C-alpha cells in the first residue's frame, strides 16, 4: 500500500537531508575521530600469520573480526582499508535509514532525530564499529515490536557476540520468552546464545583460547573521563580532592582516591537496575511496546553507570531511541525527545571539538560533560517511567 502524499513528501525531504548530511560527513568530518588503526593493525597481524586469541588478544569479541575483515577481502595490502571500511559503515547506515523511514511513517521527529544525532557524531560514525551494533539493536527492537519472535533474541545474541554491552538485556529477553512457555524459552535461549557460541567456538577450534584476557582488559580499565563516575570525580576535585589524568587502555582516564569506590558503586547500581528491570518485566503486565521502552531504559542506564562512556557508544543508543513506540503520555514523549536532542548535541560538542579542554580539566569541558551525563540520567528515568506507565494498560505480552 502506497503512502499518502504528505507522508511521501516528508520521507523524500528527510531522505534528501540524510544524503546531504552524509556527503558533509565524508567531506568534512570523517577521520577526525578515527579508530581504524586498531582494526587494520589486527588484520595486518592476521595476514602475517598470527591468530587472534592465541598470538594476540583483541579487545572485542570474535564476531567483530568478521566485519573488520571484509576490507581485507577486497584489498589484502590494506592500502585502501580505511576508505573501504568507511564505505561498509555507510552501507550499514543507509540500510538503517531505510528501515527507520519505513518504521516511522507519519513520525518525522524520530527520523529527523536520527539524522541530526548521527550528524552530531559525524567524526565517529564511519570510523568505529559501533554503528554496526546500532544496526543489530535496531533490528532487535523492530523484531520485538512487530512480533518477529525468532528475530528478536537472535538479533540480541548477535549484538552480544559483536560487542558485550547488550548483555544487560538478557534478563528481559528471557522473561519475554519465558512468559510464552518452556518451549519458547528454550528456543529463545538457543537463539540468544547461538551467535556467541559459534563465534567463540570457531576461534577455540583454531587454537585461540585466550578469551579471559579480553575480559581482563576491560575489567582493568579505569574510569574514562567522559563517564558519569568521572563527572563525580570532577566535582570532588573541585572540592579539593587530588586527581590526575592518564592515557591507558585506549582511553583518557581520570583518577582520584575514590576511584574504586565509584566503580564498585556504579557496578552495584547497574546490577540492581538489571535485576529490578527483569522483575518488572516478569511481574507486571507488559505488551511488546512497553518491553521495548524498558529495553531502551536499561541500555541508557547501562551507559550511564558504565565506567567507560566513549562518545561512539551513543551510535548504538540512538537507533534504539528512534525505533521506540511513542509513550502514552505526551509530556513523557516530549521530555524523551528534548533530552535525546540535548544528549546528542552535547556529545557532538565534546568530541573532538572540546576534548582538549576536557583532558586539561578546564571548566568548559567539565561543565559540558557533566551536563551531558545529567541529560543521560534524566533520559534513563523518563524511559523507565514511560515503560512503567505504558505497561499498566495491558495484562500480558501479546503473541
């Protein structure tokens, strides 16, 4: 069925804006925040005969190598690795855009937020793998809302095998499957675990068994300077606590004597959020849309409470926000969109434009990061509220 003329006109205008912003990103922003040297170095070692997780340990799960290795199939010399990688990320971005336009018929605000949010993150969007995770989580949310019960856990499982962050969704996914009966739970568990098992088992069968070092790498990381915990440290430093900035584990970190306390407190809070969210999904009457809102709230809270909050992380939060159904209360909907707009605007200002000010702990850099993290905290609360209110209208998850 064709779209009404006003909706077709809106989709065309937004698509033109999408194309224009992408041209602008490639011309003026690509390469300013590149992380491609890490991936090209991994593949240079693989081409040289080394095996991941045996001879060296990447910081990402094995499935990432399947994506970052595609440019090598086209150019083994790695001379054109960067432009080919960016082209692949652009292809993912365009595929996501087509899905978003189809999903948000009649809701131009969501599509516009995707354009503006990704443009604000333009220095990162085609130079990191996070946009691929964003695509996987977008597919997961769309599958959930549209009743594609096989696609939902499989997309979440693939996201976990790609980067570990979506692991915070596991309790909600299991509740979603368990409320349909034991057989559905078993099938959901299999689909959820399959991508991780296949990718890790394949590396293990080739002799790469040093998976523990990947987890140890992330466990040993300090408080990254953009995280909410670092914002607390900035306030403490202003109050007289001694602190210092360092560069290690691929990020700029902030250290004070309260570092360990803040990390443990944030980890405990994140565990409580995941547990309570699972119990809410289990005990409260929820439909698919309220489940999607709850998933977005948990992901937003996970970023807030993580000791690492790199700006590219918002590349996989944004598609989830754009795919959400509108909250029942207009005030909640308006709050969500205003906070999201502020969140991505401030994040776009931080990196790379004022990052030097942040690393030097100047008031401008500190104030913008603290304001951004306050917006993320407020957005997390609003999403939890939206999921709670939305769920009161339904008794069970619809099948």
